[in-house]
C-alpha cells in the first residue's frame, strides 16, 4: 500500500461503519465514462457537500490492491451492469491536495515537491518496470502502462486548493497549471488513464472563454449535469434519516433544504444534516466551512446593485444572475455577476438554472449571510439587521408603539431602491424590517384571501408556536383604516386554515410627519 497509489479502501470502510447514505450510484455515472472521450471529469461543489466522501468511495471501488466487494454488496451500485466489470480492477492514484499543502506548505517549490512525491510512490509500486532517470511522472506512467498494460484511475480531491492559495501569474500557480496540462491533456493521457476524477470547490479556471483543461467534463453547482442527485442529500434521504433518529423532518427541511441543483429541486446540505442528527438539534453548522471572511469581502464590493441584491435576498427575494462569464478564479472578480457566482459555488446562494436566478436557500445559510453582512462596512444595513429581531418580538407582544418606532428606523436606514411613495414601497421596507421573521414564518406578499389581497401575511412554519400575522399597509391614511379593511374584506379567511392564533396588524405612513403608526389586534378578540 502506497502513500498516493493503491491506498486501499480504509477511508470508505470507515464511512460504512458510520451513518452512511447510499450515493454509490455516482460510480455507475463514472463507469459509463471510462475509456471514452468523457473519461476526464471535474466535479465541483461547495464545502461540506461530500466531495471527499465521493473520492474515497471511488478509490475503494476501483483500487486493485484491495477487495471491496462486501463494502458495496448492499448498495445501489451492486445492481448495476457495470459493477463487476470495474470493481477493484485498476491501479488508483489518489491525491488529497489540501492535505498535501498542509503537509508541505513551507516548501517554496510546492509543485516540484508534489511531482517528486508522486513519482517516488509510483516507482515504489512498480519496482520491476524500466524507467529512465530523467523521466518525469507522466513519462514514468507512460512506460509503466506500455510494459504492464495497466491503465490508471487518477483521483484528485480538492484539486483547486493551490488555485485558492496562489494568484494567477505566480510561479506556483503557473507551474501547477502546466503540470495539469502535462498530465491530462494530449494523446498520452488516453494511453495512461482509464479515467480521471477531480473534485473541488471551483470549476476549472477559464482563460478567455476556454477552460485550462477543456478536455474535462465539468459538473458544478451551476451545471451539475447527470450528477445533480449526488451533490447532497435528497428530500427522501433526509426524511428516512429523520424517521430513523426521531428527528423532526420539517425542522431539518427548514434549516438545511433549499438548494436547487440542476433538475434536483430539493437538495439538503449533507454535513449539516448529519451534524444535526448527531447533536439531535438543528442549528447553523455552516460557519465552520472556512469561507466566512471571504464572503464578507465579496458582498461589500462596490458593484452597482450588489448591495441591494444582497438585501433583497435576505428578505427572501431572488435575483437574476449570469454565471457564464465568471473565470472560475476567486481572485478575479470583475462585476456583480462574478460575486454572485462565487457565492453560488461556495454554497451561500443556490442557483435556479431554469429562471437564471439565485437566492439564499435556507435558514442556516441565511443566518450566516446575515453574519457576513454584519461583518461589512454596511453600517446602515447592520442597524436594520439588529433592530429586526426586536421588531418581531414587539409585534408578537402587541407593542404597537415599539413596532411603529422600529419601522421608522428601518425606513430611515434603508437604501435607494426603496422610493417611499406608495404601499408597495412600504411592503418592501416591511419585508426588510421583518428580516428575522423569515426564520419562523413563510411570508407572502399580496396573498389572495377573503374578498381581496392582503398586503403581507406571515404563516408560521411547521412546529413554530407563534401567531400568524395579517398586515395591511396604508399610505397617508391611518392604521385604524388598515385594521378595518382586514376585517371588512375577511383577509384572515385563508389564514385560519393554518391556525386560529392570529394577529391583525395595521400600519400607516404619514407623508407629512414622515412617521409610521401601528394598531395590533388579536383575531380572537375580533370574533368574540
């Protein structure tokens, strides 16, 4: 067993000894590409979404130095026609580049060290094959393949670790890209490799409009192709886990669902789900992903419309984005679309490719995005975030004076997008002012109910023990008129289908005094 070649199946065995969700169908997808024009794959997804687990699974399946049949016998792949054809049939080179950089970070020529380490391990695994002293790693592999007939599977985990640490144009970055091209581009690669599987956070860097390795098939958070279902946990998988461990599925859904990846409309963050099950409580575990500081830097870049987009998404809105021009390099951010695309790849936003829109996927990520905003220089936005929680509490306590004051603060601190001259712009302010409410409520604007459309309706999420809110807005009238309209047009009619614990909230803006007034009544009091 080597350090990098033929490393065995211990990594995947440990996974099988733990709580394991069957993602072995990925192997069938990779098997179908071997020895073809599509045999080189780069699969990029955000942190904590199972990249390393997939790499260890592939190593265990292909590695000819071990026997892994029992590890896969009860999994989906065992029933696939290609299972026997490729099971433990190849010498596998496995490189965890992030781990390598941690071990050799003090080396000035880290790429030279990488090539030397890999070559030494390959030669140790093939002591009887003839190579020459001047051969580089690729030349050694060519000679070994010719002499033995072996075709290698090369798996690189965190392939972009060097790219994230070294800027374009630096010696290390240029040497690394040259090495990748030497290994995987050109006719010799087909002579050596049955398949190559790289995984990381970013897709392969583009130069102009071309990828640095344009012979790779790329699967990403933006374009997952046929691998979409293997990027995270599906709703059915999480539902089964919840039943098995006595967890509330709807609570897991609220915290960790929301990613749309290709045609998969409901993908959960796998690491957060498993952590919640171990802890037996749902909380934000996303802060440990290591990208927090960089996200704060990105979102406060001074690109037109970016600040307003972030605020809109914090209130549950979606924003148009064009991810196609991003060069897949986190050090080259040229515009608003690049920022949003980076956040998609990092997992802080989800991408709806049908509508070409991005959005914050769930409560966990929303909380971390709020933390990132608070870490910026957006002092006015931070004030709104800090007062939002107090505003919701005041509303639920029926403190109409505090509510009016809180909305005044939100209005005064808001941005240019909120041209404040009608009830629609008031609704926009209210959406931001009640930012924290989206954690416990599904918020509807212009909800058809009774004899008309309620301006804002807050429906409690499952297992949230708080009253629903029906909010009517008036511009330059009075709050009592708003309450009267709620009753007259029977706006609560649809809401009481969900809960009869209901507050009526009337809010008015006086354009002369430039202040809000508020009236709050409990629905039970109205009907008695």
